[in-house]
C-alpha cells in the first residue's frame, strides 16, 4: 500500500488508516449500535495483515472501550502500528460527554489512554475538538511536556480552524490536522488545505465515506432500521431533505465507479486522496470484509475525466439542497 509523509515529521504512513470510532460499540451518545468485540479484533488484525499500518481511535469512543479493543488487537504487534488517539472529551458516571482541556485533565486522559492501549508511548496524540476554546493553549503546552517526557511522539489536532492552529503553532509544532472531508463535505478546501501545506502540517481526513453513505449500501429502509443507539439516526445527512439527494448522488457515483470495475467506496476515497495536501484517509470498518473492500482504494489515481464527472455531480447535489439559512 502506498505511503505519504506525515507533515514535517518525516514519518511515512499508509494512505489509508483504520478508524476505530464504531469499534467502541453502542450504548453511548455517539455510538454506532451494537458491535461484537470479536468482529472488532478480527477487523483490526485484518487491516494490519493488508498492510494498513496505522490506527486512529479516541478515548471517548465507546467511553474507553475502543482504546481497550485496539490495545488487545495490537498486543504482540505494537511495533507494526503507528498509533493515534485523541483527548479533550471526557464523561461522567452517567455517560454525559463534555469538552475539557485543562492541563491536569489532558494529563490524566493521556495516562488512561496509555493504560487502555497497553503501550508506553502514543505516536500521534491529538486534541479532539477545540472546546473549550479558551483552554487550547493550556492543553497544548501540557501535551508538549509529554512529548519531552517520551510519552508522546507527535502532537496533532482535530476539527481545528486556521486561527486556532496558528495559536498553537507558537507553542509546539503541529504534526497533523484531522478534519472531515468527502464529496459531501468540502469545507476544508476553502483555506485549511492551503494553510496545512504552507506549514507542513499533515492532513488525515476522517469520514471520507460520509459515515457509510458513500459505501453505496444505504437505502431509505436501512436508515429507518438503524439501531436506536446509532447516532446517524440524528444526523442531517441521513434525514430529509438531504437523504433523498444523497442517495441519488451515490447512485450516480456508483455508475462511474462501475465502469472501472470498482465499488463506489474506492471512488470516494480516491477522490479525497487526489489532493496532494491530504496525507491519508481514515476509513472505518466493523468487519474484516469491510476493510478488505476499502483497502483496495489506495492504488487508484483518478483520471481527469472522472474528476470532471465527480465535480459536476457535486455541483448538481449542492444545487438540489436547500440554501443554508443566513
């Protein structure tokens, strides 16, 4: 599998990484419904066997459970894995999640993540959200100390804008940004990608398959029958008026991918990897068969005519949606 350099670090990571959000299971505010731990373990190990050498998780995924599963799966294989996780979202005994970036809190989170993951060092430690925003410098300065102590190799951020990254760069270098990016969510194209390129910040994009919509496996019936604890039931992309437009958009993308003997997931992943500023895509999977399918997207350089067709469809989709409220 192809690799790209992660920002200024010199580290080369595969252009597809395994996202472990859904492996946290259900029963929490942003769960994906029930998840069998045996499937999760098999999925992680299969990803490594396929040559995917980095995993992205977060403390909050499954309220610690995703990190525990990742730790179990990589036991004895830690040397094969570039391990990324996140901090800044904490929860109480009732499962209520909120942002906290006090120095003492991120330090406590780091120690808990190291224990759950069964490792002495985290390769990429990221602030999950800039919330509370007034605390981002305090958290970053504390995490820079963890780098000096050898508990973290590189620091990254997730869901930060340009102004927020600029504030942190004065304290310690930013290795990577983790933003959402897909044909359904192109917000980072405006100024974030160019900023990251200018400052040699890697971009590891999450939700390239739009939380499953761009796999081509969703129908209205499947959306209606999502488990009650699947957060996507509340997501605008899975509700009208967006749902009908999104399903029609995916159907048109499938026709393009089919001409090349590819699933639509390959087209979606290859589309974000077309940008040289993007280091890699974080691709979620809940079963080995899912990562077996999507791993094959890494070798597809989209022809100019395909890019033109996709851009035309993106414009069509955006024209079908109601104008944003001012």
